[in-house]
C-alpha cells in the first residue's frame, strides 16, 4: 500500500512532461532510455517500494493517489490548528465496493503492525463518477422542471443501474457512463471536478479521523460503532481540505461543496439498499443528519461565507433532487426484492458469469421501473 508521499513530491509529479518524454520513441535505444527514465521516476517517488505501495494499482492510479494525498497533506501542514505526526499508508483493494476506511495494520500486514492504513476500495472511483454526473444533471433538471423528483430517463437509469448493481454486488463498476446531452458539453468540467471532489472528500474524511486520533473505533477487529460526533468532525475536516484541493486543481469552486454533499446522497442510497437486503446498523450516523451537519459547517466556516452559503443551498437542492428521484426507484427495488435476492445469491456462489448477472440485474430493474412509471402516468 502506498505511503502518502511528502508534500513537496506529488506537486512535482504534475510538472513531468510525459508528452515530451514519449514523443521520440523511434528506436529500441530510445525505448530503453525512456524505460530507464520511468524506472527512475518510480524509484524517486517510492512507487517501486512494496512496503509503501500495494501491487494492485497501475502507475496511473498510483500517481493519482500520490498527488491527491500529497495535496491533502500539504493542506494539513499549512493549517496551524492541525498536526499530522505521521503519514498513513494509502492503497486500493479490488472488491468493487465504493468505500474507504482508516485502520491500524494487523500483526501480519505490510506496512508493519500498528502503522496507519487508509484502504480505498476500487469501486470508489466509478461510484464517484456516476454520482457526479447524476448530481450535476439532476440539478439542471430541477431548474428546468421546477419540481423535485422529475428527471430525464438517462438520469433515472443511472440511479436504477446503481441500485441494481449495488443490490447484488455492492459495486458500481459496471454502471456505464453516459455522454452529456448535446448542447450541455460545457458541464463536463463541473462533472469532472465534482467527481474529483468526491474522491478528495472521501480521503480527506479519513485523514480527519487521523488528525482527531479516533482510530480506536476503526481498528481492524473492532465492533465498528462510531460516535456521531466523530463522523461529523471528520466530515468537517474533509470539507475544509476538499475546498483547498479543488481551489488548487480546478476552476470549479462549486464542486468542492457539491461533491461531498452528493457523496452523502450516495451513502444514503447504499444504506437504504442495505436495509432492504441485509438490515444491519453500519455504525455510522444517518446520511441525512451528516448532510445537515456538513452543510452547516460549509455555511459557517468556508470563506467567503456569502459565496459558500450560496453553494451550500445549491448543493442541498441537488441532494434533495437526487433523493427525490430515488423515492421513485426504491419502491420498485422493494417490489423486485425477491428476484434481485435470487440474482444476489447466484452472485455470491461465484459459479455464474458475474458480469452477465450484474448486467441482467440492471436491465431487469430498469424494465420494471419504466413499466411502473408507465402504469402510474
């Protein structure tokens, strides 16, 4: 798993001219030289150190995580009220789930016992991308229809696909991206920045736990119960850091607020799906309450307050719109629970074509949803 690199290193990664580096690949000698330069870069940034990085991430993902962690750590270092005594190891696991957690390593782990580890499940990235598109488009659709819950078929289908894939596999890896409608391509920078903000918020939230020294509730083998105030504080830290990351990397400041709020909408949807198929308390406060606490922090802490207060209201509208669309989908999930549960059981057996099961579940739920909306109209 990757140690989050020193703050000065990841920013240098952005200055590497890879276009120039690979432009003159015209001979075996040039290829050898380029390969050596890449190996040197891997060594320079410790990406070839198995005690620092897992072997799951291809270099592009590893560099991306390193750059993001470096920006987060640079933000923490620049804040007088925060102190990060040691950097965590950060890496991904290939479960497909859209979660991250900070823990201390067990006895047989690499890095060594009691080293802090942030584990990012690889489903997080696709989940963030789909939520970003749903959130931006649903906000635009609310502005058009001026009614909560009304949306385009494309937006509803993404949420349906998320519901089906999460129901049977707890993953959104196979939920396809949709092109933005013609004439709305100008929204792509906001969608991309919002996706980046979601991932930044997820990671920054885990750094917030480290800053608050509340890892006891996240230790491997613990009961997983978390005091609500612990989550609210980590969300507040995550929001502040995310603002700095987005300010540094994009020209879309609204994304710094929209991303974290949309992520909590996604958490809410996952929690409600879990309540249908596998009722269990996940130990965290309700996502609605976390959203309310987060918006209050954004309004009262982020500067300039007037601008971020406006962003908070728009993000709250996006959250309500996404959840209002979900209110039309959830009854269909409940009606089709037994069929989805059957597919879920087949999926757990691992004897069937898993990709085909996920695709079948998505198509089946969408068909039931469209039939339901046609019957009610």
